[in-house]
């Protein structure tokens, strides 16, 4: 299986970015957009995921959750990426449908439990700093993985807390959108990366 056969460094490269074309791998440093801060040693589903995301993963036989924390190259955004390992033969695409639904939810689930990394920009990364989430399934039946991502601000700023009239008429949803977009983009990067590893 992918998650047992690959090294940590291969699953979670030192840097990742969106490949502009097939000539690049997500791990190529010249296209780097995110830098890895650390990898969690904890792999239990209960400690890696939260809320509806955990419940949905458990419904599909969650076996393990592998997490790594990245910071974007501006040093302003932090993200924890989770590779969700499901039971053999489970419908991983159902996890993808769940993430699609969350993208349009009034209050999206927090998804991944943040993994703080001491002595890095992600040292203060914790649950109450989560601003956005995203995810994707990795293929059809027989490829039992999904990727989930939670994003936040390195400085701890939270979304959806705009005061007075600035917080009305969907403004808080718009404030959250950038974090959701970043989480979805990073999940897509890992979708491509892990798919290439599986080949």
C-alpha cells in the first residue's frame, strides 16, 4: 500500500507547489509554494480529524490519518495536510462528495486537527485558528485514500469575525473564501502528487 511503502519524505515533500505542466512534480523546488514545517508521529483517525470529517471518514473505514504541516512562502498562511487512509474496497469518492458539500456549507467543518511544530512559524497553530478547509478523493474504488486540508493564519487572525456592517450580507463568507480556496488548491496539489506516487 502507498502509505506503508513510501517514506515520509516522499509522501510529504520538503516543498510542494502546483505543477504548471506534466514536466514538473509537485515536489520540484523551482515551483515551490509551501514549505514543510514538520510531520506528525500520531496516525490515529480520532487525533487527526475532527467533526463531520472524522465521522465521514469513519463511515468509510478510516484506518489512519497521516499529517504534515506546511507554511506558504509568504510566511503568512499555515496548513495541515492529512492523507486519510480508508479501508480496502471503500468508496473513496464518497469522501470527495463530502468535501464538495462542505465547500458550499454555511459553516464548513474544521476538518483536520492542526499539527503545531515547535520552533517554526507553525508553533502556535491550533484548533481555534482554523479558517478554511478543503479536500479531495484520490480515485475510485481500490484506491482508498482522500486528502483533507485545514488552513489558517500564522499570526492567528481568524475569519468570519468582521465587526458590525462589515460582517453582514455574506461578508464573513467572503472572508473565509480565501482560506477555503487555499485549502482546496493544496489538496489538489497532493491529489496529483500522491497519484503520481501510486503509479
